C-alpha cells in the first residue's frame, strides 16, 4: 500500500497543478500522511529549476500549516485522533515517557524532527499534547522545515539531477549528523 501511495505521490509532480499537490502533500504529511513532500519536490525542481525557491516556499508554508493541524490534534483530540496516528507509526509505547521530557527539549525536538527523517507528524502531535508553547512550536517549525526544504531546493538548483541520489539516499543522514553535532556542541558548551 505504501509503495502505491509513494508512486501516486510521485506522479503528482507532473500534474499541471503540481504546486497545489505539493501544498496538499506537505500539509497532510505534517499531521498524518506517511509520504514526505520531498518525494514531490525533487522531481518538480529538477523539471523547473528556476522555480526551486517558490517550490520550497510552498512546501514550507504548507508544512507549517499542517504542523499546526498536528498540534491541534494533539491538544484537542489526542485520545480520538492523535493516539491512533502515533500508534500506527509504532510510537504508542514511548508516548508516556517521552511526554515527561518533551517540553524540556521542545525546541530541539521540533528542530530535529523538522530536518531529519524522524516523522515530523509525531512531533507536531506531541507538541500539542504536551502543551508546548505555540510560539516556540511555530518558530522552530519554520526554522526546521525552512532549512530542510531550502537546502534541498538549493542543492537541486545548483547541481540538478546528479545530486538527486545524494538527496534521496543520504541527505537525511547528513541532517541527522548535523543535528547530533549541534546538540553535542550545545551540551559541551553548557556542561564543560
């Protein structure tokens, strides 16, 4: 089922209304959809590199709006919607333990999920459920998703199709390593 959903999402890149499709995918991915908007963004930017920044902007705006939906699900409908979504992602067991520490790490949790392959929708729902300050959530989401989408757009704009394999296979790992180094530096400065 996921493979068919992936292929369907990829086919939207060729649609005449691809920007609207990207908006929809980025919006729903931030709260419940399993396929990331990068799958749609990459072929769109390769096909029209001059629109790279517009495409990244649409993904950013829609993703943050969708993140607000995820936040609302966590804050207002956790038992009926949020918990089943997190359970379907295999995150139900860790929720209670995670919620105790979540708001202490709120900025870092949203930043990490926003730029790494960790499902951003989990963080959006958890942010609402744990009562993270909305302003912190919004600012961090803009920063994290902006970094993710604009780095992808910049790499594709500069290098085109040859960089696609790197982005699809290794960029998530690079983002994860960068966040780990950033966190290690932060903790080293704080505790040394």
